C-alpha cells in the first residue's frame, strides 16, 4: 500500500525552530479564500484533507490539488511570484517535496497574524484521495492511517490492494478495479455495505462481525498493530485511547524488537532507491556531469541519451550556436511578456523575470554599482541597448495566447557584413561564415537581428524541452534560427559503452550511497556532488588527468577547514565511500571519452561550431570540448579570465 505523508514542518529558522503556528478553525476558511485569490482557478476550500478545518485548531492546511489542472512547477512559480513581489526570499516561502508544494502562508493573508504551513498535495484522483485521507469520526479511537491499513489488510486477503492515489486494484496485475467508495465497501465488506461502513476502524469491524473470512481479513491489520505496539481494541474496550495509553509505554520495547528482528534502519529515505541530489546546471548539462548530478541514475540517463541520439541523430542532435548572451523570453501564466538571460530565468535571490526594459536597466545598474573594480564599459552601456532593441521584436514574435518560454543565443544585432560571398559574424568565440546564396544566408541577409534557438520551457523551473517545429510569428527584421540537425547517425564506441554499463551494474549502488542525501546532511556536506562538478570545471583546459588524485588538494584549497575535515573523514569510513568516489570519477572519465568520440563524428558532418545538443526522449545533454584548446577553455579565457583553470 502506498502511504501519503501529509505535512511535517519544513519551515524552520537557523536554530531549527518552527516558524509556523497552529491555525484556529475560525481562520481556516478565510485563509483558504485568500489563497484562492493568489492561485485563481483552484477550489481550495472544498478540497481540504484530513482534519483541516474540522478540529478547533490545525497544525497545517492540507489541501488536495488536481494534478491535471495545474502542475507543481506552475503553482511553485505563482507562489514564488507573490513572495518576490513582497520583498521576501522565494526559497524561504516555497518548498517542494514528493507529491507536495509547501507554502509559508500568512494567516488571512496578513503576516502580522503569523504563518501556517500549507501543504498542497498533487493528486491524480482527488475525490478518491479525499475519501481515503478524510478525517476520522470524532468518536473513533483510531487514526486514519490505521483505518487505511485495515482496508488494505482486507483487500490483501481477497487478492486486491489499496492505492491511496487511485483506488482498489488487482494485486497481481495492478489493474484498477474501482475508485468508487460505495463499490469498494461492497467489494471488501458485503453486498449491502456503503462508504459509511468504511468511515472508521470501528465501523469496518462492525460490518465484518458476521463475516466467515473475518480472521483472514484482519490478519495483516493485527500484525501491524503488534509491530506498532498498539492494542487491537475490540468493542469491549470502551473509552481506551490506544495512542495515549499504550504508545509511549511500548516504544522502547518496539524499538528493541525492530533492532533485533530487522537491524537498525534509516527512518528517512528507507526502503526506496536513493535519489542523488547534485543540483542542475543553469543551461544544458554536459553529458558527463550527469553522474555527479544524479549518481547511478545519471550514468543510466547519459547512456540512454547516447543510445537514443545514435539511433535517430537526424531528429535529435543539433548544432549548439556560440551566441552571446543566452536569452530567455516568452509569456507567463498571465500572458505577460518576459525577457531575461539564463541567470535571471533561474534566479533565486532576486526576481529576474523582467516585464519591461526599465526593469532590466534597473537590474543592470544595480549590478554595476556592486562591482568592486570599475570596468571600461558598464552593463547599462553594453547590455541595456540590446534589450531595448530586442524587446518589441521578440514580444511581437510570441503569439499572445502562448504560455511558456524559449531560450536562444544572440548571434548578431545588426545585419552581418558580406565578405567574399559569405555573411560573417562572431558573436562570441566562433566566427561564422554563412554563404549568402544558401537558404540560411538568404534569411540572414533579410534580417537585422538573429538568434539561434534551441530550447523551450513550459514555465520557470520546468525541465528543458527541444524547441521542435514551433512557429513564431513573422516579424520584419527578426530571424529566429531554428536548430540545424546532424545529417548522419553517430556510432558510440562499443567497448567504452560496455565498460560504463558494467560499472553501472557493479558500482552504481556504492555511488548512490556515497551521495546519500541523508548522510551528507548529517555531516553538513550536502554540496559534495556540486563540489565534484566545481572541481571538474576548475580543470577545464587540461587533459583531466589524475582527477581522483588531485581532488583532495583542490578540496583543501577551496573549502573551509571543518568541511574539508568532514569530507575526508566521510570518504575514509566506511570504505565503500572511497570506492564510490573512485567509481564516480571513473564513470565521468568514460562518459567524457564517449562524448569526445561522438563530438568528433559530428564535427566532421558540420565543422566550426561550439558543440552539439542531444535532445532525446531520455533527456537533454550537450557535447562540448572542455579539453585544452577546446571551446570551453577558450571561452573561459575570453569571458572569465580570472576564473582559475
């Protein structure tokens, strides 16, 4: 049975104390009404879960959200917009976990009244989940969890299982049987039963009182109660509260039994595959970096991307234009046009979703003011005119009814000069020479401003998607250059792929254990995966030799003494951690070699660009030369000369 966890306080101060409070029953409806104004279109007052608004006070607001009406990313974006517009840090007010979005909610919309935590639970079947997660009757001695365990115990004895997100399903085939509570009652209890008979443990026991299969139906439930140290109360035990009178007394005994019978297990992230949390790049990920972003899942994803790209290169793999700056533009959920750069689109410390050239100029001026060393030309002088020029053109290019965003690189802001039959422009490092007689050359000649387009997003924070065949509106003077695809299928080097698959099978588990978020949090080294990528980036422009050997020296120079101590001790014990780190770097090196081989094949088809982007059903990654003499090293020397190599 899948258990949904509602709540658990996620908003705490620097000392670990909760910054929220319980909300009075009289304030629940008005606070939900305020939230409905903040996120129009969602019926929140009629979709509360559990005891929200039923008891005198509630610890938080548990709310069901129909996942087909709005996505987690869309709701997160709207809530963060509110926080940013009020001068708050969005990341302090909005958090995501599992199937939920958590919001630090001012009671009645007034921060002076204090805050309550709102848990927006994204559900595929709201009516069913509301039934399963509904509050127990006031006279019940049991909690909703026990009611659901009992329902699943009955279902299991009959070859079914309870799914809190969907309904009752066949245990062997997973085929959904019904999500109608009245039909579920008849299926599990008897032909005359209704949903009221499933209201509590007591009503279910009453409905089973004459059932000849009663003992079999209750078997799993009784075992659950014994494991939890709770008595299985029959009708003869009137007035007894199992949680108050038994739970604390039996806790140590239950803990002892768990250790003896099962061994000490983690209570967080147990019984699930470890999810490595290595963050994400501002732009498109390097193929080889996925191992540090997602652990063994990153290795598998990288291999799947290569596999998909090699079987259909002509429809998945495109030239990565070397433009500058990288821009994002489109319309938000209200239809407002936004133009920003990649940093602004993913910004957390400020609102980078600019809705006017004036906002852009104000932001650039603030950055200029914060520069410690004066520059020959300020951002206001160099970048503001570009945004002024682009704003009306890109606004006109995006249909008014479109919702979403596009990313592209600026190639030129004035029609490139014609030299010996070629249009020549150099937006960053690569100099392009496009024959004027070619189809692209003719389009360049008819334009004044050109962008190389490659990515789209449904909303800020959403996953990158290939831009596909989207048709922008025609705007005189503007060229939005669609992706240029490879012509022939690439062929990954078989032996290296085999080595990677073998490493994934043999060492994937130890890599994931090394980057286990729970263990890293305990030692205050949650950024270990990111540090690995920072270290890799510090080696750009070299041959990446002796990666593992030089990692400790780099850590010593680039982390605090306490963090360095914690990391080195963590890598030494248990021994599997140093094995996992070695395997992770080995996987990175193998993926890098696979990428460089593919890059060579692609450059033979279409030489003279920054690199290539593989946009497949398995994911998106880029292939760019980071070696000495490669594009990344040269780009750093040109644009970030102070960054150490």
